[in-house]
C-alpha cells in the first residue's frame, strides 16, 4: 500500500526536536493534498462505473410483413357513354404493396428509405419483456413505426395447438379474426390510412437462442376487407391480404 507522509507544523520529528516546515515544504504539502483529493475522486468515479451491470444480450425474432392491398375509389362519371343519354359510373383501382406503405411512413417520419427497405415485425425476448414492435429496416437504419399500427388487434381466437408446460413452447395453429389498421400517429402527418378485417391463420414457429428455444408465430390473412385512403386522402373500399412470415434470429 502506498503511504503518504504529511508534514504537520509544531510536531516533533523522529529525533525529538521541534520541526518547522519551510515555505517551499508548505507549498509542496498543499500540492500533495490536492493531488490526493483528485485521486480519491477519480477512484470513486471508476468504482461507480464498474458497478453498472452489463446489458444482457437481447434475442429477437425478425419477421417480414408483406402487404398486397387494393383501393377502390369512385372514379369520374361519363355522360353519353356507352350510348346517348347513358351516364356511366367508373371505379379507380389502385394497387398498394408493402413498398408503398414504407414510402408513406418514410414521408411521415421524414426518412428517405431505399428500395431495399423492409417492413418487419420484431418479437423481443428477454427476462423483462416479451414485446412486439413494427419496424422499417433499411440497411443499418431501423425506424420503429409501431405507433402507426397501434390499433391493430385480433379477436374470436380458436386454438388448435399443443402447449408444453416444461419448455413453454407451443406447436400447431390458431384461427382468429385480424383487425389490421394503419393510422396517423401524432405529431406526424400520415394522410394515407386503412382499416381492414378478416379471418387469419396463425402458425407457431420456433426460434433457437443457444440452448433455449423461443416461440413466435406466422400470420396469413388472405381475404381482408375494409376502408382506407391513399396519400391523396380520397376514401374508398380496401381489400387484400397480409402475410407475416419467417423468424430470423437476431441477437443484440
């Protein structure tokens, strides 16, 4: 252990004679005292930093969301068509794919996503939480867009699965009604929106994490219908499908 000698005025030295420090020695003592205080503060900071526990690894199951939707809006009326005195009503059909939804969300969140961007559902597994987020992944850029899908839910669930109480895993499938909604999330300004509904089939899949196996699910809803609007805000009938497939293991 490092011992530090302090000079104290008025005390006697080892020879028993009175000792009076010089001005130079007093100046050196003050300098030494300041150095000790600095060292003690630094040691306290280091000890506090070392006491912070390291963040546990986060295991995620990343699944791709594929949307295929069709928006039907009222088109223009044509007079004298196909014959005199006829008035023909037309329908404007707009196809909406996942890339279109990514573009809408990019505009709303001021992100310029590339053509390689993907809309994904991420299942987060750890000891504290088992939450799910909706994200746009574009290379190393990841944007959480869960708030825009916050009103999505499922109902009328009919289960046909096997649950193992020892492992906590479930195999099989589940049938449910899926309510899929895309809506604005303030303070953003998303004009396009949709609210579609229909039956869906959920299949349980496993995700390995070391010696632990986690359970996720894949969703296929092929006959959704409801309402919505494109970027122009013109309302109409929305139909289509959504698939949430794959379970790519990701550790962060």
